[in-house]
């Protein structure tokens, strides 16, 4: 079986990739399409999947008066990278015909024919096996809970065909780590984890709406729905409302674990970063500006994580 097909340019970097990323620059030409399928040249994606896991793990450690669990944080890092890759490959497999009609995505490996559908399916299997190995390192409750997320992941690529809220489906999937990080430490769900999950869902809808601003014109032509199209001229106000809800839920989660100076400082820094994003969000944002704001959410999530992480470090003193 030939993994790459002849059509297309295997060295073509995609518009929203980091063209100077080491994995892209040093990967052999035959593997570059797989770097693109797994989004390894666009690391912000796995960061945004990872951060709810890290935030929740650190929050649980702070709540239970423990130091941070560095082994769990490492496992979540590996899991986020491979499962982001598997999910992205699956999404591209489902959307390969739509992607061919959108300027930003028409050169993706499956849409351009550089990777065959069969090879993509095998690539998904390999990544999922690595993810399963990571998952089996956690407790039984976390393992069972994580399998429920597969239903959400399976639905997401089709959501844009029947709802103007595909970003909400993505939110339920990407934020799921906010439940797993907590249960991996505590062994069961509790209200702070549910509040953090709600916070991360609202955050994801907000930042993915900003991301979707890049494709509003092409999406309208292709018949693809999104919150960016739905909100239209009210996008700044809508994203502002989503981000405000995210901050409120995060603050309530911090309060329910007993607060702490650094937990609240993390929430405050997170709120300030989101407020900055809102100030620059507008319906007619240039694609480059929308992409910059979207990518900046890695830093927003790290600020919230840093607060809970530092609070948990104090338990070691």
C-alpha cells in the first residue's frame, strides 16, 4: 500500500501552520503529510486539548491539599498530542470533500490527495493505540469516563452540516479533560470539576468562533454552518458573553475548592487575557488577526493552570 499519492505537493505548508516548526522542517517529505494530518505543525490544537486536563489535575491537587502530580501531567501531555492527532485525522477524513472547496483547507493531505483515505484510517488506529496505552495508566473511573467522550468526537465532524453550533460540540469534546484531570486524582466527579468543564466548554466555543472568522466567506459558499456565521455583526458581544461565562464558572470552581491567593490570581489573569481578546474581535477581522487571537488562547489557558498549579505547590511546603 502506498501511503502517499502522487497528486499535490508533499512539501506544501498549510496557511495556518507554523512553517518554522522543527517537526515540519526536519520531517522527511514522505512523512510531512502525516505531520499535517496530526496537526503537529499546529501545536496550539493539542495545547487547547491539554490545558483543561492540566487545569483540572492541578485544581484537584490544590483541593485535596496535595502537591501537583507530575506523572499525570506527563501522561495527559502525551495523550493530548496523540488524541488531537487522531481526532484531526478523523475530521479531515470525514471533511475531505468539503475541505477541497475551502481555500484555507484545500491543500490538506486528504483533500489534495496526498494521503489516501485508507492510509489515513490506519494512521488513526496507530494514534488511538498510543492514546489507549496512556489511558490505561489511570484509575478505572477515569478510564470508563473517558470512553464516553468518543461519542462526542464521533459526532463533531458532522455537526457543521446540521447545526450552526458545531463549536459547542467541539467544546464538549475539547473540554472533557476538565473532568478527567479531576477524577484521575480524586477518583470521582465533584462540583468543582463540573464547573471547570462548563468554563472550558464556553471558552472553547468562544475561541473556535474566533477561529471560524477566517472561513466565513468560504463556509457560506460551501454551505458549512458555524457560530461565526450565526453571530455575524454581533460576534464581539457573543464571544464576550461566552468568555464572561467561562470566567465566572472558573471563579466558582476556585471558590469551591477553598480558593487561595494563587487560584484567584490565575482566574484574574485568565479573565484579563480574555478581555484583551474581546477588545480585538470583530466580524471583519483579517484571517491573520483571527488566527493570532485564536493561538493566544494557549497563553490564556496556561495562566489559569499556573494559578491552580502554584496553589498546589504550596501544599508541599
